[in-house]
C-alpha cells in the first residue's frame, strides 16, 4: 500500500550537514521532482540541496518516484 500523500515524495539527503535525514516535499506542477530544495537550519542557516540521480519507486508500474536522492550544494547565512 502506498502511504505517500498524493503529490509528494521523500527527499533523501545523502551528504552534507543533514546527511541521512529525509523530508517530505512536493512534486512540481509538471509532476517532476524538485530540482533543488532549501531547508531551514538553526541560527539563520539555510541548506541548499540539488537533485541527484537516485530514484526509488513504490512499485514497478509507478510513473512518479516515492523517494529521490539530493546532494548538498551550499549553506546560506541570513
């Protein structure tokens, strides 16, 4: 059974300061995964991650992934 909410997927952070964490995020209106995600950190930090190559599908017939890998790009200080 697919427990992923419609229109969302799990972003798997595979490196950087949030390595090993996962977050739920939404598909673009086109149905594609987000090319970049920005996550708020402590003390005015924001972490930028870019979509990697790893995709996981809930079932073989799924057209959208249930999980997508993201790689660390940079930390932005406010």
